[in-house]
C-alpha cells in the first residue's frame, strides 16, 4: 500500500476557504475598539476583514509576482495575441468573423494601395495591358538640347500603351483615304517615328551650328569696336583710373611667393637604426680587413659601367674640362698662370700626403678616441664620431690619391710598397668594427685585457650595436649574460691596486643601456650582489661580534645601483633593501681606523645621494656625522650631546681625527677625499695622515651642510640638528685649523641658524560659549490633536509631506516584506516537492536493486545445490 502524502504548504494555500465564506464567518471579523470616544474624530477601519484582505493579497501576488518569478531567466515566453481568445462573451463564429474582417482591413491599408489584384484586369482604350508586347528596340534620344529625354506623344502612346488604333484615327486626313483604309502595323509606325526623330535631330543640329557661327561673328565685331573704344581716352586718365595696390594686397602677394614647408622624412624605429648601424660597422670592418691584406684599388683605372641598350645617356655630365679656354689680358695668358699655380699646390700636397700617410692615420684614430671621451651620456654618437672620422680620413686619402693621379701623370697610380706596408700595419693595430658577444667571463677579459679605457668602452659599445636584440632572436640571452660579465668585471677593476676608477666610470653608461634593455636581468644581478654583501656582514657579526666596513668594490656596487635604478620610488625591489643595508653598515660597523673613517664618509655620501630626490629622513646619517665630529674633539669632558654606537664617548679610538701636528695646517689644501684611503694598506707619513684628518673634517662639514639643506623643511629640524650645533659651537676649537676650513665651518653654522620658526604652543580649540539656561518657559500653542499651531503655511505643508512620506515608506517596506515571505513560501514548497520526488525515485531504485540482489542470491543458492 502506498503511503498517504503529507500536506504541503502549497496544498494548504489551495484549500483555503473562498472570500465569500470568510465574509459570512463572524469569527473572521476584526473590530477595532477605542478606549475613549472623542467628539469630532472620524475613525477609520472600525471593522476589518483580515482574512479577506489576506486572500486578496495572495491572489494578486499569485497573478503577478509568482508569474514573474517563474518566468525569471526565460526568454522564450509565448504570448497568445489572438483576437477574442480569452473573451468568454464571444462565440467561436463571432471570433472567426471578427478575425476575417481584421485580416481584410490589413490587406487594404495604405501600404497595399498600388498592389494589383490578380482577379482584376486593367485596360487602356479597350485593350488589355497584359497583352501588350514589350519592345526591346525603343529608340533613345541622343540630343543635348533642352528637349533631351522627352518623347513625343505618338511614341509614348504606341510604345507604352499600344494604342495603335487611336493613333491611326488621329493621323488620318481627307486626302489619305486609301492609307486610312489600310492600317499600318506597329513595326511600320515605329520605323516612321524613328525617321521623324532623326530628322528633327538633324534640324536641331543645323540650328545650333548657325547660332554658333553668328555668336563667333558677333564676338569678333565686338572686339573690333572695343579696341576703338579703349584708345579714345588719354593715358593720364587711364593711369589715374588704375587702382593702386594697398598694403594688404602687397602682403598677400609676398606670402604667395614665400617658401612653403616641405614634408620631413619619417623617423626611423629603433630596429631600423640598429640594422643600419650593424650594416655600417660590417662595411667598415670589411674595408679594414681589405687594408690588412693589402688589397688597394687602383683609382686611376676607371672600370666601365654596364650600359643597357635602352640607355639614352640621360645622366651624362662633364666632370672636368681637360682643355680650358685660353684667356689673354694685356698680351698675357691669365688662365694658364692660375692653372700652373693650382697644379703646383696639388703637387706639394701630394708629396706631403705621401710622406705623412702613416702619421695622418694615427692622428685620425686619436682624434676619434678623444671624441669618445668627451661625452659619457650619448654612446651612439661617440661611435659615430669615431667611425665617421675614420671614414672621412679614408675618403680624404682616396681623394688625395685621385688628385695625384690626375695632376701628375708621371707618378705611380698605386701606392708605393712602403706606404702599403705602413697602411697594413695601421689596419692591424686598429680595433675591429664588429665583435661577437663573449660566451664567458674569461673571453670578455681577453677582449678587454691590455686595452686603454676608451678602447674598452668602444669594444663594449660595438658588441651591443652588432648584436642588437632586434637583429636576431638569440641575441637577447647573450646580451643578458654580457650584463653579468660587465658587472663582475667592474668589481674586479675595483679590487685592483690601484683601482681603475676611470674605466669604471666609463663602463657605467654601458651598464645603464643594458639595464634599460633587460631590467629583469639587471635586477637579479644587483639583488644577488646585495644579498652576498648582507650575508658577509651578518657572518662577521655572528663570529666576531663586530663588523668592518665593506671594501671598495661593494661600495661601488651600491653607487652603481643608485645610478641604474630609480631612487625616488616609495618602494623598490633593489633600492629599498640597499638603503636598509646602508643603515646596517653605518650602525653596526665599528670605526677603529682612518680607513674606516673614509669608508663611513663615503657611505654617508651614498646615503644622501639616494634620498636627494625623495628627501627621506635618515637619522643614521646624522648620528654618524656626529660621531665623526666627536673623533676630532680634543676634550671629552662635560659633553652636551650623546654619542650613539658604533662610536664611544671615551676610548682608545675616540680621538682618531684630533690634530696633533699644528704645522700641518699650513701646507694643507682643500681637495676631495682620496679613494686610495679605502684600501688603507700602505704605510703613510705623519704629514699625510694630518692632511687626511683635515680633509675628513672638510668632508664631514660638507655633509652636514647638505643635510641641513635637505631636511630644513621638516618640522623637527631644530631637534634633529641641535646635537651637531652644540658640538660645533662649544666643543670643537677651530683656531688651529686652516682658514678655508674655518670658512666652511661658518657656512655650516649659518645653515643651522637659518632654521624655520619655532613651534606654536598647543592650545585648546576655540568654541562658542554656551549661553545660560533661561528660566522663562517657552510656550507653544498645541491643538487638541497634538499639532503645533502658529507655524507658517509652508511649514505645515512640509510637515504634511513628511508625514505622508513616512506613511508611504512604511507601507512600501511592509509590502516588500510580504512579497519576500510569499516568495520564500513558494520556494520552500518547490524544494519540498523536488525532495519528495527525489526520495520516491531513490526508494524505487533501491527496491529494484534489492529485488535484483535477491534474485541473484537465489540463483547462487540454486547453483550451489546443484
């Protein structure tokens, strides 16, 4: 037996009593009672029918909201628009009759006025238009007169409508009875019309020709008469009648003859420029190899150019007149003397060029290399200057040889053996113009070894130009490796004794170009170097408990990092960790020697360079400069400032910069701090040490001055600079120091004194004083209904609208809640129905599976018994 289904919410809604039963039920009537009866008050809704109103609202939501919910997300809703389909008052016959009448009305609308019905037959003069034949040989009018395109009435009647009979009646005359008795065919009529039209066309053409002849004759006569009229007046009157050109007309004419702007050539892309540069370098390299082999062209022998059979010698021009005209003046040959002088000068120049050919090439090479040194920023221009100068030198040499051949026929046309050998040696010593990218660091070292600084930079530049990434797909990884090789090579140059700082300075632009092309590779190499330096510092702190300042190569890497990457960013993947590492260096590395003083000052310079744009406050720099100045204070008692580690107020190394030799100040000159003190290995005399102390103090004063200019706008600038001011004014005696150092000292004090105004004292916010409470009560007239009186009409209207808005707002919220509850009930009922169906199907499946399992087990038992 099947189970009885449970009643769902939808069933409950369907089985509710109708509205008429609710109205007749006295228990469904709600009476609104009042506690007090007020005279004159009208009560609303004394009796209410909540069941009726609820059923009405449910019915209304079922017809509107429920349909919208069911059609939600559906776009194929079918709407039946048949006339009278849902009208119960009309019968089927009435519906069909009405639909038929509407269909006929639709056919006879304005759109179908000109549609021909198949049942109707149109005629013209009693003849059917359907029987009229189409004539394909209708003549067209070719005349160009005003009557072009117009056809005669006879042609129109015959060709378009076929009215031949009527035409015959109109054309008949009393004298033509015989012809009238015999009707003409359509073909004859059309031929007759064609002949007539040709005749009319010929007549019109004759009339046009006559009119043209008369017009020309009239123009000729008018010209003769006009010439007679033009010579009647005197010349003075004609000059007076001629208007003079004004300023505006003159300016317009001048502007008309001005030079117009010419369109410029298209700017070439980077890929096109790289391709042209590679081709130029390859061409120069081929010329250099040719000179190395000693293959020189004989320019006196002109190779004949190929000329095609169609060549008309349009480009022929006379280059030089071998036999000029002779000019005599006062019995002397003037042109011949000038030619003799020119030939003499050319002979002298040829002899000079032959004697100093080797020296000219060397000078040209040196000039091209010096042009590379002048500009560090534009590397491409340097190479162009070098190569252009060489090419110009070759061109000048070629021109000199050509002149020599033309002017002195007795001289050898090819260069001599000595000149050939000299040019071959010069070509061998010259740098190649094309290079391949080195595949290892050792290969780069072999290329740059024993080369001057300018040539090393030129080699790296030509490697970049000959192997641009746009020229080949495999050049990009090669140039990325080249950046790493150059990065390592710069570190090696910094570790040499002495460090090759000039070469490092010239290599930085090459690194910058590579970093702009491959920012990811540059980022990884810089991060790896920084990570290694940080690890070395941490290892020193763990093993020894104290650390020393990094060597020159590490500090130069930090300097180059600031040149390659932007230092003004709020957060950067390389610059920000570098700033943190610099702060660790100046706070954890101890200052126990003059070498560490130089390294610390160099680190402070790097710090201030990094923050010069962002003006980020670095307290470690101020503390370190205070410590450096403390090393120069002779008396350490009663300090008015606090020394921060790694410096100590009193100790063994607390007087490193105290000047012992007072006479050394006389021979001291203000110079930049030498980088050789960064190594600090060789022994130095006392005078040199004293000079280094004075230079360190001058460097420290400059850094203090720069810090004051950098942090002047900070609100806490007086507190930041006060320890330095106390030390300089009270504890550092400047009488024994050189005058230039004293001037710098005064400049620093002046920068510290030019501080912004002091802080303003804190004060409570000014508030409006609160007035005392009045004891006189505020009387407001109130009506019996609790409404205020005495307000204006606009105020009462506003209050009424506010009250109405509140009431409508509450009603809208109430309706929205009821809609949400209604939809929730239906959603829940749908879910319950789907769940019941699913449970029923699961039960059926389980029962069928259980039946199959039972049959299978019974079959197995039978098999076992057998």
